């Protein structure tokens, strides 16, 4: 399986929480984000997961910032899969999906609520339905953020109801304080649930928070899944060292892939695995 299953590396470059005070390498302005993504793309990432920020580093959901980021990424990282966040702390209600009309390749979609470190991550059913409908209308592929087992089953229900067009692509998120911890038996059950509901070959991804990022990278690569890294989830290389860049965290996943004898997916392979051939004509021509 390993030689025929390249590993897609997603780099979550910014997020809505980490600041320059946590790690000066966190890209905040759009130009910083483009530069950091380009370096991560060259290191092996084929998906960029992006939030945007105000100049004072607070979260933003301004579609104009997303548009500027998308234009820059298409120019400097042709072919790379662009995924916008509709979650996090960027805004309330439908403001979280105002950038979907820009037609990024993908967007994150949370389909249920759970606790975050200091608050409720509030995803009420009517908002979930609206975000999914916007993604359908604008041909944006959702990535289902599974903070809990019920989110995988909810994605299955939405797929069966026609709210999600293609086989759902699920990301297991583990290690968020007050949500699902890093637990190997749960992780294995998540995989079995995805395979049971979506097919034995259905692709899936995993993300770990903080020091657990490397653990989830190793588990996912070894189990045939895809891997997310980046400064959004973790700003350190280890206990004593800050990560110098998003690319450095991508290179850590590349090394894990090398040890597990899994090739790193090119953007073309990633688009084929995720059935995203339709978008980014500029990239296809490159
Ligand atoms: Zn995010």
C-alpha cells in the first residue's frame, strides 16, 4: 500500500491564536503568509490551510484579505491546494463563510460543537447547514474537522442527504484541551469508522496540537492517512526550540514519511486523491 499511497502534507500556516510573541515566525500579514506558504510548498506541503489576521494580529474574516491571499498563493505556489478556514475565532455566524464565494479549492467545515480550551466552539445546526450549502454552491470541497466521534457520523449523514457532494474528507483533531485527547484506541476507531462509512480506500487526515503534533504525524503516516502540520497547531520543534518556520515543520513530516517509506504527495497527486482536478487551471498548466 505504501508505495501507491502518497502522503498529503497540509500546512496550517497561521490559525487564529498564535502571535509573534509566541513565535516570531508566525505569518500575520498576507505577504508574510504568502512567503511562508511558498517555503512550505517547496518543502513538500500540497495543501495550505489559512486564516487571515488584522494588522494587530487579531483574527479576521475579511473576504478582501482572503482574496489577496488567494491571488498571491495562486501566483507564487501554482497548483497548491488552497483551503480557507471557516472555523476558529474569525467571526460569528455567517461571517465565517463570507469568503467561500472566492471559490478556494477547499474549506474547513466543523459539523458539531465541542469545548475549546477557554470557550465553547459553537457550531449550531443551522450554521453548519448554511456553510455546507455555500460550499456546494461555490464548488468548495469541505474538510470535515472531527473534534469528536459524532462529527464523523454527522458528516456521513450530511453526505447521504446530499449536503456534501463527494465522499467526505475527514480530519481527526486530537489534543485540543477540553476536547478529544490524543488516544490511540480512539484514533484507531476513528479510522475504522471512516473506512466503514466511506469505504476502505477513503482518504483521511489527522492533526495534533502542541507537542502532540509529531505524534499524530507519525500515527497518520504509519496508518496510511494524511498529515497536517504548521504553526497554527504547534509553534515548537521540541521543548527547547521554537520552530523556525512552517517549512521546518513540513520537513519534519517529510522525514517521518521517509522513515515509513511513504512518498510525499505532489500537488498533482494530492489533487487526484482529493478529486480536485477541476480547480486552479493556472496550476494545472504549470
Ligand atoms: Zn485553522
